[in-house]
C-alpha cells in the first residue's frame, strides 16, 4: 500500500507534500498580478464580513430630506432616489455578490465534479448519458439558461444562485471528465487496480486529489463569471429583491437617474469590476502556479 | 470530411432531444396547474378545455411531451399570452434586430481583438504585450451593462453625440440605424474582443515558434510578410472556430445590451417575457438559442475542415 501511495503525485508523504506546497506558494507569490488579485478578493471579503461592524448608516434607512444628494462629507458616495446611503448599500451589497459567487460555484462543483468523475472513470453508457446532458446544458447560453431558470423558479437571490449554479455545472463536468480520462491512463491507477483496491477508494484517494488543482483554478475563474451573472440577473430584476441591497439592482435603479444622479451608477459598477478582476487575476495566477509543466 | 460531419450531426441529435426535454420540463418547475400558466388571465372554461385538449394535459407527461415536440417540429411553439401572436412569429420579428446588433458587434470584436492579439503575440513580454493583456482582462471583468450605462452617461447625456436608446430599421434610414446601433454594438463588441484577443495571442505565439516561420525568416522575408502571410493564416484557423462559438456569448450579451439601450430585439423579448410570465416565449427562446448554438458548432466543425487542408484528405 505504501508503495502505491508514494508513486502517486498526491502522496500522503508529509515531506513531499510540504515541498510541493512550498513550490506552488513560492511561484504564486512571485506572480505580482495574482497577488494583486488575491488582495482585491481579500479586501472585498473583509468588507462584506465587516459590514455589520462598520460605522455606516443602515442600508435600508430612507431619508426624504436627503434624496439624490451628491457625494458629501455626510454621504461619501452620495444618496439614492429615496435618500439611502450609497456607500452603505455598496458595502452590504458585497455580501450578496460574494455569496452568490461562492454558493453558485459551490453548487456547480458539488454536482459537476462527481458527475465528471463518473463519466470519465466508468466510460461507456454512463459517459454517453452524462456527456450528452452536459452538451445540452452547454448549448444554452449561460445567461439565457440562468434567466429562464430564475423566471420559472421565481425571482430571488437564492433562486438566482441555484440558476447560476446549474448553468455552471456543465463546465465542471466537462473539465473533470477530461482530467479523469488522462489520470485513468496513469501507472498509479493501474497499480491500485492491481493490488485490488476497491473502486470508491481509488476514486477518493487517487482520482479526486489529482483533479482538484484544475478545479480550483476553474472555480476561481467561474466565481468571477458568477458574480457578473448575479449582478446581471439582479440588474434585470431576477436576483436580489428590493429593498435588500445588491450591486446589480442598484445599477438598475441608477439607470433611471443618469441625468440627475450619475454617482448612483458609478460605484456599483466599479465594485463589480474590481471584485471580478480580483477573481480573474487570482485564477490566472493559480493556473500558472499549479501548472506542473514548468517548474 | 463528409463522414466526419455526418458523425457530428448524429451525435448532435440526442443532444437536441435532451435540450427539448429540458425546455419542456421547465414548465413543470412552476408551482400549480400548467394549464393556468398556458391560459394566462383567460378563465373561460371553453378556452381552458380547448387548451387542455391541444396540449393533452390530461394525458401522461410523456404523451404531453410528444405532443409538444410534434407542435414544435411544425414550427408551433405556442402562443404568446400577452400579444396572442404565435411565439415563432414573434421571434422571427425580433430576430433581424438582434442579428444587426450581433453583426455590428462582431465587426468591433474582430477589428479590435485580432490586431491586438497579433500585436501582443509579436511583442510578447514587452510593455505593449503587458498593456494589451491588462486591457483584455479588464474587458472581461467589466460588466457590459455597466459599460453601457457609463457610455450613455458620457456620449448621450454629457456630449449629446449619439442617441441613448431606440432602434431604427436599416430599411427606413440606414445612417440613423447605424448611429443608434453604434454604442450598443461597441459595448457588446468589446466584451467579445477581449476573449478574441486572448485566443489570437496564444494561437499566434504557438505558430510564431513553428519551423516554417523560422524558414520564412531565414529566407530573408520582411517581418511583416512573415507575420501576416505565414503566421497569421495558420493562427486564424482556431480563431474562426472560436468566432462561431462566441455565438452563445453574443446572445447572452445581447440580452443585457438590448435592455440598457431599449432595443426591441431577441434579448429584450426574453426579459419582457419573463416579467409578463409569458412562459411559452421564454421556452421558445431557450430552445431556439440552444439549437442555434448546436448548428453554429456544426458550422465551426465544417469551417475547420475547409480552412485546414491537411484534414480535407482524411
């Protein structure tokens, strides 16, 4: 058993593992744009978590004496059409965006990865059925599918997350299947089969750990896409419902007041841009750092 | 080549069947009696009975599905609850608008994306390459509906150069039609340009290190000739395929772009349908875009053969 274990790249040997971790971390750290991406992501996560603790006005508190006020000392980013503080709504809105990104990708990984492993490892009919379903889902443009699902499930943030999660699932099925197909040819799988290891053990001990790095990269990049998708759905009125704050719905309202209150349209877009850029940079950096080809 | 394409078409058939099952299944996600959904505000028992008959709602679900598919194959995707128009007719009306938007966006995408990709590949590792990459990644990270809002703010509200919304058919006034479509297609085009640039870059980098490029250089050909004639031609093959595959992004992008610029196209139709609970229209659009994507895929496969002489013989 120990022999097969040391053959596998994802070994249980703590020394080897630590060395591999160090290498990846070193490479990642030297990647300036990835570090910038990581910093952006951490910044937004901290802001979202700290929202209840920050000394900011209630995001839902209306103030009819301060309707559509330009940025000032009292309201750093101005106020909206019913006198709510834009900055406070922006900070609370970060929660909806990040939650949507993480939860929907979580759903996609939870369903996509096992299906991909099944398809790739067992082949035959299992593969044919899973693959055709994946192709069918992939054929519907991501946002159209999410809109249709959100429409039939009813508009809410939870349903938007489910809709985005289902729409993103085929990406993970396809990726995992491809990875498993190549891992299946490796010697360590053959050895594991030869010593009579039961299939569930082979899958969990040798297949899963080796498909994880590319899935981590894809998850990071898909969170970026999912955040844009949630903002798009909320912008269309199919995501977070008012009065709860979300960047997409803030933009939806702002679009009607472009003449009178352009600041309302500015910040939600800037926030979406930076958080998405953060995840994109982080994903690109992770891909380079985890790529075993050039170290 | 024919055998290959035939095989692709055969594989596409089960996929289309699954898509139709998915789209049909959507209406079962709705709570309550699907009949009331199909009927909308209509509560006349006679009409309800006719609908029940037409969609075979008393029959088991598989029979209902077959009836639905049978109608769909004859071009009957149901009737819009709001306008009482057949869904197919409604889509056919809106399609030209979105096609115009898509074509103009594609022009922006190709004109920006491909030269930027070539430049960044040729100058790999330099400041130019770095800037091009940052711009492309930013392009991927900007929500295009926000870009649209900002452009309206700047170009229409502040400078009053272009109309902020609306649509003029080209048959009515070609110049005005292009003018109104300019901003929306720029917004949609830049989003695609970023993807196109990244792919052109990596494809060009691969080709530039190939032997025949070195040979061409060794022959003393001008660098411009080497890049444009020898390298680009080969690098473009995967790009042509990709362009066909950008169809999905184009349709999805059109939904938001049309919403912002109030363009009465396909994308606006689906959003309006969602809010009017016009479910037959939503189903029709999902079905048509998905089948459209499969057709574009087959087209991309065919193009791959046409553009790659090495594959033609096999």
